[in-house]
């Protein structure tokens, strides 16, 4: 089974982008750590809100690449372990988010290895039992939600 198929709510992102995005140049707006369980399973839990988009090859009149599918992606990672987190600041631009499946021999109640690779600001690495896309909300280019 593909790792994306094992992510609860992955269809919310796939229906917008048509593929699993790399989150390159996306920005982490907030992160929340909680030792209590949320949803199914046990704690600790990490929740994040990421402003993501698709960069096209089109150039706008100001000389910047045209961005489309601008969304706020609310992600939840449950039963996290071995968390390293560094560099969270006023701007947190990602090189990408990588979610990979752990080999069965290494799982021990963990199923995913997750990396937030940084371009500027926050970076993180951890393992977790479950990943969920809680919500995907259309937003402005400044990352402000658009009311439907």
C-alpha cells in the first residue's frame, strides 16, 4: 500500500492538487504539541497548520511565479516519538515535508517517519503511529482563510 493511502484524509489534498504535494516553499504557520491523545489512539500529538500551494511556470506582471491551489492544510500526527524540533521563528518556509513508511521490522507501534525539511525557520523530524489531514481550507496568498 502506498504511504499516501495510509494517511487518513489524504483525499482532501489529492482532490485539490491531483497528487500528493511536496510542500516546497510552503510555510508552517503554527505547531501545537500536546501530551494528551486527540482522536483515536494515545498521545503525544503534534498538530500543524501549513500554507501550501502549487507553483506554476507562469510569471505574473510583477515578475513572480503564479501560485494556484492556495490552501491551509491542518495536519495531525498521533503517538509521536523521537521528536527533534528546531528553528521555529517569525517565518517558517519549508523545503518540503516527507512522510515515509517505516519498515515492518522497525515499526514497534510506529508506522511513519516524518521530516519537515527547512528552507528557513522550523525543521522537525519524528516517528508516529498515525497521520491525518484534518482539514484543507482555501486561503489567500497571505494565508488567510477564504470564507465559502
